[in-house]
C-alpha cells in the first residue's frame, strides 16, 4: 500500500496567521532573547493551553510571543484543516480599525477579525495599551470571553509593568488569568 503524500502546510499557516515578516523565521531570533519559561512552552506547545502575559518596558516581548506562535504553527505543519490555527494581531491596528469603522460605519473587516481572533487556537494580541477606549475594551473583552473554556493559547504583550493595577479593564482579567507571566 502506498502511503498518502504528506504536505507541509506551514507556509499557508504562516500566511493565514498574519505573522509580521520580520518574525516569520525562528532561526533569526537570537536564542538569548527567548526567556526560559517561553522556551519551555515552545518545547511542549502541543500540551500547553492558557494565557501567557508578557509585560514591561524592556524589549523582547513581541519576539517571545512570535516564538510561541511559530512553535504552534510548526507543530501543526502537516495538518489537513488550516482554518483557525493561529493569528497575530497588532492591538493598536485593530483598535484603530475599530474606531474608524465605528465612526464611518465601514465594512465588516473588524467583525471578521474579532471572529477569527475568537476562534484561533493560538492567538497573539501584541501591544495591548493602557489608554483603551470603552469601545476598544469591549471589543477585546468579547474576544477574551469567546476564548474562555476552550483549549487554546492566548499570548498578550503590553508595555504596562503591572497590569493588575488596571482594574476594570481587559488587562486586569488577562493578568489575573495568566498561567505564565514574564516581565521584561
């Protein structure tokens, strides 16, 4: 019997996840930038689920978040269903689109992004900031709520050094629920 051809879908997963070009090759990441806890998650990516919070004022948060996402995509490079595997979102860009859509009642691009973020099995929310408007916070709360009680990975980066001081916002919930917290 002939075995079926195994197809590597990593390029498709990478494209669908919208990973920025400079973070698409893990070989370009200096190993000293990847924190030990994050390296451990990357090595056991098939068994990890939950929230990872990368916070602080120093550099390296996005690189570590991208390492988790790329490890996840790499572990699923021979799957058949390439829908909802991984997604990288710049929070700043998403919130800008959300406000523009709200103000000018544009197309449903933001609603589609919220739907994709809610369903992605590995999601990176990069650059969550403290000055969220109520509309932005509600949108991010909706994404976070949809991801609760699912076996998935959510990686959040923020420049805020103590997100637990952001009571009443999505940042507080993320900081409270995070399985892994790394401060940079």
